[in-house]
């Protein structure tokens, strides 16, 4: 997990769950100074020296965690392990000191890779101010008598259908981020969730399912506004998941 992603988690927990600074420092295994920095800005300050100690590796305990997750498949729902319980067992039974967030991220990833999360489909019903969709479009316009193709940044409210459109000379990441700023200002508020497909401006790499390797500048933008990003599945499965902007 990068420092930008860490800052986002700290900011989100403090804003929406009311987690205290002391508990945030304990939960993520960081100094209170780091917590204060995260609450002041979505962007971490530049490091003056090389990275400190790396996060404890789960290497030799990954198969042990996999065994727990697979066994949970046949266990009653209320008896299945949470990431916190697995982390506590690592500390109690294996003597491993590891951040809960590290275990949580690993467990989430392995559940997907092991096929322990079932995909479900449901009608798209949206509450006011909760969900928006973002995408790029194109338009050919005449500029000083010359036909020019412009990129159109679109953000549409899934509830009302209201759509913000802004033209840019190119579909660059800078334009992508700037489009968000102007769109959210136009909507006079921030949606709880914004949906994306495989936009390179947001994701550097598409992984299995909805997982993405997101760019740090995109994570910083999301952390600043504190909304959730949601990526559609690749291919025909995701074709019907983002029906408002396409």
C-alpha cells in the first residue's frame, strides 16, 4: 500500500467513522505525526530520506492464511474469520507483528483469487447524490476553420441523469483530474461513489475482477474529496454495469 493510499484510508476512517487519531495510529501502525499529516492533506509530504522499515512480510504465513480462508467456505457464516481475527491469530499463535490493514488487503485479494467471493447482479437503483459515472467521449469541432477532435469529459448523476460535459484538447490525466474538479463544483457536492471503466487516467493496470493498480494522482484526488471509486468488470460482464455514460 502506497503512502497516498494510506493517507486516504486514514482520512476516510476519521471523516466517516469518527475514528480518533490515537486509534488511527494504532490501527495502521504509524506515528501520530503521520496521522496529522494525512488529516491535513491528501498528499503525503516529500520524504527527506529513503523509505523506512518495510511492512512485515506475510511470506511464510500466506499458505496458513489460505488454509483458513478455504476452511471458512464450509463453516457457518457467523464462525468465519474476519481479517481482524486472522491478524489477531497471527499475533497470538505465530508471534507475527503486522498491521491489520496489511492483513485486510491480503485477505481481500486472496478471497478474490481463490474464487471465494461470488459475483451477483441486481437492478441499478440509485439514491440522490450517491452515485455518478465518468467517462471520456469525443467531438469533432471547427476551430478557426480547421476540424479538430476534442476530448469530452463527462460526469453524469445516476439518480437525476444530469450530465456535466467539458471539452479538452486531449484526454490526458491532467484533463481527467481537472474535469473532476469542475464537475463536482458544478454539481455543488461530492457523490458517495463514482464509477469508472478501464480509464488509463485512473488505473495504470487492470487486474482480476474489479481490482486496479490506480495512479497516485488519482488516489490523491479521491482522498481529497473522500468518495469511493468503483470499476466495472472487463468485457461483456461489465457492459451493463455503467449504463448512464458509455
